[in-house]
C-alpha cells in the first residue's frame, strides 16, 4: 500500500505555527515512507475564505520546503462531484430531506437544554418503517441529513490517542447539504479522502468530534476509513490555544525575522514528536527517524526563546556560502548591496547570532557607516589612547591587507606604547565596527576595506 497523506487547511485567515505543524507531520510521514503528500484547500466557507490566505498557505509551505506531490485541489471546484455523490446517497436511502426550520430547531434545543439533555436533532423527518411523516410544508427548501446508524459504536485506533469509541446514539443525523444544495464540510472531506485515496489522516485533535461522523459516511459509501492520528493542540506562551486572536504570527513572518526553514522544521517537529533526547537534527535525520509511533499525547507549548536557540544552532552549522544569500536579502531590506566578502563575514559572526537579521546587523558595518554610541566612545576612545591609535593608523596604511600583516601592526603598536591588547583593541572596534565587542580584531579588520578602516580610525 502506498501511503497517501494530505494537508487540508481552510483559507479563512493566515497560517500560523500551530496550523503548519498539521502540515509538517503528514508531509514527513509521506516522505519517510516513500508516499504521496496531497495539498487540498477547503474553501467552502465563501464569506471567510480569501485568495490572500491561500497565497500565504502556499508561500509558507514553500519556504519551509513542505513540497506537495498533488494539488492544490480546491473544494469549490469539486461541487459537481459532491452533488453526484449526494444523489447516489439519496438513491441508496442514506440521506433524507429535513424540513425543520431554524426556529423549530432552536426551540427543540432550548427544550432539551431545559431538561438537561444533550442538544441534538430528534429525527422528526427521518423516515422509518411504519412511521408517518407530517405533511411537507409549502415553500420550504429542506436540508439533507445523513441517516446515522442507530445502536452500536463507532471505534477507531487513533495513532495518538489510542482506541476511541463513540456510541452511535450520541450522534444525531448530520446535515450534509444546505437548503441551496451546497454540501457541508464533513461530507466533502469524506468524498475528497475517498477520491484522493488518502490512507492516513494526520490532523489536529479539534477534529476528533468530526471523526465518528465521517467514519459512518465512509461506510455508507462502501469504503473503509483511513488511519487517523489526532495531534494535541499547540499552545502559545500564555498557555492558550495558538490562534490569530491570541497573538499568533503568520508563518511567513518568521522568514522575514530571519529564521531558517530547517530550524523551523526542527523546532516544529519537536512540538509533539520526539526521537529520544535529540534536540537538534537535520531535515534528513528527521525524515529518517519520523513515524507515527512517537507522536506526543500532551499539548505542546510554543517557546520563542527555545526557537531562537534552535535557530542559532542551525545558523552556526550552516555553510557560509549557503548562508550568505539569506543575509544578503536582509541587507537589501536596509538598502545595502553586499559583495563577495559576505560569506566570510557570515563565517566570522554567525556564532554570535540567532537569526539572519542579527547577522545582517553585523554585516552592515562592512558596507555602511557606523555610529558608535557616545557612551562607548567616551569609555574607550580616551585621550590617553589617541597616540596609539595614530601609530596603528600609520602602520595599517603601510601594511599589506591580510590577517598576518594586520596582526603584526597591532602587536608592534602595543609594544611601542607599552599597553595591553584590550586597551588598543576596544577603541579600534568602537571606531571601526561601532561596538566594543567583536570577534578577533585582526580577522574583523582583514574583511573590512582598508581605506574604510583608515578613515574610521581618523574619526577619533
């Protein structure tokens, strides 16, 4: 059997990390098993769905490298198919028209709640042997309801939650088509999963209540349901369900803030799955290790500090030449065009950074003017050090521009003035880089333009 998984978001708002984790696991399972990953856009909520939201879904998945093999399929483009299956179900007696008005339904629910009963449709229009239905009201367009089986249980072995059993008597007859004939979510999902031969449905546990209804529709259509894995909720840092209303950011914002896609995949993978105590791993390792047997049962909580730490580890491990184009993009946002030095600059500063934005901040000092703070200038560029700075400037002006020659000029200046390395290095860093804390001074100066260094040292 070829594994076929799907990600089926509703484009009713931007996609955040809690949503995208529901794409990561089915993508990873398909890749780990040599299967097929399908992208399906569930856009039947016409009032709330938007093309802009679809674009962010596709853009976010592309950035994270969650490539789909088939799709995107749009439910609104499949309406004829749904209506054909509805007609088959009507003909087979699995569906019936219900003429109960919304006012009647509301009144029924109020009576049930007053009697401390579970609010549910009572089967008024459900045809049964020997049952006489009331006359069809004039001018009322009915909804279509699915004849849910009566008696017995719906059971499935969930790959996260274990065995789940729901009594059929707890499920009322689901509306599967509105008065205008438009099919509803639970019905469309089943037809899609059948047509797309989905073998494993890996989704959030907010869908658990839909699952028994969908399983019964599968079986009414003569099909066995797929394997289900319902993932626990992702909570935000306040312990609330991650959502736009609770401050969640679009996935693409993390790209703009300088996070690496492989680091995001690493971090998201650990929000509900584990491989022993491994915290940092590559995409290839993740796909080698991933299965459905180690999905967590508890809600995972997002931690931006942890995400930054994971990103920093990936930044340090990343090849300088591969990192440079990402930093160049961040520099362009500042109006700065980098050159061939950028890869070496990345190599020198990446251990100090947790995002490409932070790394671009260091790199900017090699391409744009720096402005040391008055405090650092007053602390380090003192009158006492001015003679040594003048000597170093003269020696660097006459020096070959490589690390060894620069290092020699620095050592000669220290010896000539009888001072220690920090006494000279700190003011040089402040003048040349705008800050007193940098990597090895000779390595930093070597990557700077020689004339830029001399000009900044003279501005003392």
